[in-house]
C-alpha cells in the first residue's frame, strides 16, 4: 500500500508496505496524537478560571488536521503552476519560507477558527479560549505533519519533532489568536489592523524557523541560531499565555496554576515520548542504534525539553496586567555568589516565578490560623486567627498577602499585616503548611501592585498557616 500526500513546498511520500511493516504507520499515528495530547492537557491544566470541555479541543484538533488538505489544494490549484520553490538562494528561499510555506500554513491553521466563529461564536468567552483554540488547531496540523515525517525518516526524529516543531507550530499560530485577543480586549489601544499585523508576524516567525532549519548553507551555525530563536519565541509565548490569563473574565486570586503539577506532568509526558522512541528504534534498527538515539536525544534536546517544561509552567497571575514582549531567553546564567552558595561557579536559572502559589492560594479569602515557628520568641499567640483579603505584587512582582490578624475571634478587633511566602527551602512546615514571613507596614493596606516598589517592611517573625 502506498499513499502520497502533498504538503507545503515538497511532495512527501507517506508510504508503507503491507508486506513489511503494515503496523508501523499506526504506531506513528498513536505517537503523533500522544504528542498533541501533551499540549491539550497542558491548556486544560493552566485554564484554571473557566476550563473548556474536552470537546472544545477535539473540535479544534480535528479541524486543524483537516486544514492540511487546504495546503494540498492551494498547491494543486495554483502554487505549483508558478514554479516558485526553494532554489538555494538566500532571498528567494527566505521569501518562499515566509510566504510560500509560513503564510500558507498559518492561513490553513486559522480556518478552523473562522469556521467555528461563523457557527459557534459563543465558544469563546475568555482570552485564553482564543489562543488555546488556535494552538490546538495547530496541534492537529502538526500531528498530520509529524506522522508523515516519522514515516519518511523513522523513529529517530520523534523527540525533536515532539518539542521543536510542535511547540513552534503552536507559538506561530498563537500569535494570530493573540492579535484577535488584543483587538477584542484592548480595542482602545489596538484597532482592527492588529489582526493582520499579527497574522504577518506568525507567517514571518514560521518562515524564519523553516529558513534556518532547512537552508543547508548555514550548517551547524544555522541550527544553533534556530535554537536561540526558538528559545526567544518561548519567552514571547509565555507572555501571550500569561496576559490572556491575567485578563480572564473570571479572574480570582483564589485560583492559581499549580506550577509543580504542570511541569511534572509535561516532563513525565516527554519521558514517555523518549522511551517510546528508544523502543521503536530498538525494534526497527537494533539495540546499539537505540542506545545511540537515547544519548543523542538527551544531548540535543534534553536541555530544551527541561527549559520548555519549566518555563511554560511558571505563571505570575496579576489581574488586569498586560506584560510587554521583551526579547530574552527563558533562562539565565547566574553566579552562585548571589545566592550565597559558593564562589566562582555558575548555574542555569529558569526564568519565571519558581515559588508555587498553590501552597497558599487556597487560604485566600478564608479564615485560618497563623502559628509561630519559634514558640519561645513569638510575639503572637499559639493559635492566632487570620484572614487574607487582598494581594499585592511588590519588589520584582513578589507576592504579598494583605491579612487581618484578629485579637481573639472573628468579631474581635484586627491588626493589618502583610504575609510574604517563604521562597527558599524549606517552604512548608511538616511538608504541608506554608511558611510565611509576618511583615508590618504603616500603610500595609494602601500598597499597590508595583514591581519596582522599594518600601521597607518591618519583619516580625516567621510563622506557618494552618487550616481553620
């Protein structure tokens, strides 16, 4: 049996023999769909305010997969007749990657949204709905593409396609969804022009990635530049997702994203992908080739996978905040001197808030007991009733919780304090109660969100939070 599918600028032969490995194509389909599920599950984990049903994602994924046929049709009906293709020239190839591949594929991945907008406009009730729908449509498109690449090049490329190409497809198409979000939710700052602008940026981003990846003249240098570019787009992607959640119609500080749960889930998924790849290579190419694939996969993409999984799990949710795009890598190289952990050495620090706000968010707008860590030197009673009724972000957007500390019970007079979560281990007392610093300030309830705020607060003591 042989099937030929035209996609993008080249004719890819999606073929397999019924007499040799009739089941491998089914395995590749399962693997490609599993890779897509990783990110569908991700969007369901981070959408903590108004989570969509799984049918929302199935619809977007199915329509995105079907959109590959639109690329096929445009090539058949028009593009192939022009004779325009990659020919080795820098300018020609860049323009072709941007317009002949990038713009065409981004248009195809946008058609599911246009169709749904005509018939089920009410599906989109929150900013994150637009972006997650576009990204899931891109996952459907990417899944079909991945199956073809797996069949053409074998299982050895699975982990690379699973992280670089899949996330790249999502980011490019997320730009289009974000353009719509900006027009809909920031119409005073952005007119209708922002939608075609972000569509062009999506096409350009797609074209740059493909150009760096396929232009052989750049060699290893082109691949390294492509990796740096990928890392930079990862930071932009995080801004898009964070801004959409910050401006949810259902925003509440009581709900936060459990960053540890998200990162561990993503890392587990990619461990399964890598293990599956090794098993498939061992089955088709032998044990030694499988060991080589494992080592090269960890060497080439292991660091990328860790950075992606950690960075895309670290959100700073601030109501109404629109963070700007800042060209930066998602990690930094930090001297251990700044952490008082040694001298003359460095380590890689993933950007974003590493503290898991889920530890304390469940106590937001709830009564709880504030208990001292040191009973012999405490200035508060053993069981002091408290209530968090506000949140501020100061000193580099660190979280401060506005808290009422009652003298005796709910009806007694209360003092106003700030609680600041402990961010260095141990952060939990007895591995379950969040540790906080009790701070005093003359105008504790007047502080506003100000990431540059340098006000000095009076430290009282360390305490921990226990349910009421």
